[in-house]
């Protein structure tokens, strides 16, 4: 059954917290506990690890679910988000006061989600300290302030304490936002969950494309399990989407993994008798070349860069039948 949450006035599909590793189980338990508490939460984790997803789950499981979840990207404050967007505005119309409700007032009795608080400049740090501490907001053009009840969930991709100690981030604001802390481990720390994430995204994108789930080459799994995933879950999701979109019907090909992820073909060879390995490789390439050209030995020899006589000799040597 699909789960849903409110995002301002929009209702969208909620994705689960995927994984059965000890780290994933701890994360799920922590989210459930935090949902029952009305304190502010700071979520810390690397880019692409699912901080917003966890924040939305906390909101979804809380008593505030029937109200709004309002997201503010702190990097956009003073750029794409201005004072009118934040506080709203009362302006004189022809016959009445025209009122626009700002993001802060929309979050009243709900959750205000501050994404990447480390990107918030000093001016807005002062403003948010006052707003969250006093729980008051005043629309531009209004003479009175509105009381608001906010639970603030914020995120950071790094530990902010060094910035607090240096004075770059307001200490009072940091401790106000960090009443409770949730640290999400990187995908590298929970490799046990990678196959489950892979299967989840494979099903998701195959359903979107209206195609059956294809077979997966073992080389694909070996490659994704050994990769470091610096972009975490988001990078894995993008990788699976590319595989589904680019691979032919019937199979996911390792050829469509990004170069940074794909292992070299020789990495899949097990150390053993060198002559046997060379023979296996020759047999594989000869058969592949012949198959590419429907058994045409002239074209196959040209592709392999050997004389036709050499190709025929090796075919006889390895008992490779002519098509």
C-alpha cells in the first residue's frame, strides 16, 4: 500500500526506508522514536543518504501529519527565497487588504524543514533564531505579529560544531535546532543494504517504463558491491535508472554502468593457469566475432586483427564449429 505525506498542499508518494542491516534497523527505530517527540531535530549525513526522506518519515508518523511539511532550502535564502516568501505580506487592495501567507506561517502546527542549515548566511541565522525562539512571525505590511507553533527538522551534510566554535554559525541557533540529533550512516557503512536498494530501484524504474524486471548480470552486482558510493543512495538510484533506460530488453548490461563504477573485465578472471586463461579468452573472442557477423570468417578475422588462416587454425584447434 502506498504511503503518503503532505508537502504544503501537495500529496505525493512516500518511499520506504530500505534495508535490513543493523544500521538500517537502528535508523528505522530512531525515526519512530523521534516521531513521538515534539522536539527539534538535526539530521546529519552525507549528501544523497536520504536525510529529507527520514525527516518526512518523522513527520508522517507524528501527530502533525494532518498539517503541513514546509521545506526551505537554506542555500536559497536571500536568493530564490526572499522576505515575502518567508513572512508573507499584507497589502492594500482596491477594497480590502490583500493577504499572502508566507512559508513560516504555512508551517504553523506542522513541520518546518530547513535543508542544509550550514548554507544559511549570518543575516538569516539571526532571523531564524528570533523566529524559532519567539515563535512569532509578522507579515510584511502588517502592524501585528502572528503566533506560530513550529517543530523544526533541519539537515546538515557535516558536523557543524567547528563552525559554531569559530563563530561562523550562531551557537544559540545551533543548540535550538539540535535538541535531538539523528546521524544517518553512509551507504559504505551499510553495504548489506545495497542489493535491497538495487532491487527496490530496479522495480521502481521498470514499473515506470512499463517493462518486466530483466535479468541482471553477475558482473553488475560485483561492480556495485565493490564501489565506494560517495554519492550514496541518490547515486545508486541514478545508476539503476541509467541501467534500466539504456540496457536492451531482457538483461541489464554491465556495459551501461558508469566507468567509475564498472570493474575492468579482467577483474572478473580468477587467477589460474595462464595458458588456460589465454585459451578461454581466445575462444570467447572468436565466438563473439563470428556471432557478430553471422559466421563470416573474413569479417571476423578482420575485426580480430588476424589473418584468415590464423582464424581457421584456431577454430580447428579449439573445435569451434562454423555457423
